[in-house]
């Protein structure tokens, strides 16, 4: 897919926070003009052509890595800071824990070198 325009995404009012938050992860949909952006504890799905917000989900913990699921149109699989792997379905506006580590003391960051799908 080749895009010929540039969009500025309005990410100012995520979670009704008084301070502006910076996005720390993003994933582009492989077949549609969609982008999922992680900001704070939220994952927001946006239309990449118009810049409009489509949906958002509070997942409770910051995302380290994420990717659109290859088997579902509007689902993101995310690795969270507490090492949990969670699926976020934007159509149903719900999340599902796919893996939760036994040791809760480990944390990962976006600086961690790892291989992602």
C-alpha cells in the first residue's frame, strides 16, 4: 500500500489526562488504512487516511510491542510492560490475556532487544 498524504493524528485527549502523553508503540494494519497507537495505558485505533479516532481500549499497563493479528481484522496482539501478552479486539471493545507470566517482578521496556513476529 502506498500513501500519498500525511496525516497528523490527534492524540491529545487520551484517557482524559491533564498532561499530554507521548505515543510509545504503533502498528499498521497489513491490508487496511488503519494504525493502532499505544499511549500510556491505552491502545487507540485510528483511520490512517483521515486521522480520525475509531476506537480505544484501556489495557491497564503500557505496551512495549504490538502488531495487528494476522487472523482477525481489528485485533492487536500486544506485549505489555509486565510481560503479559494480551489480545485487544477493537470490534468487541474487549481484551483477552493470552499469556501471563508467573513471576510478577520482571518488567520489560521498549529498549529491550527482542524478535517480534
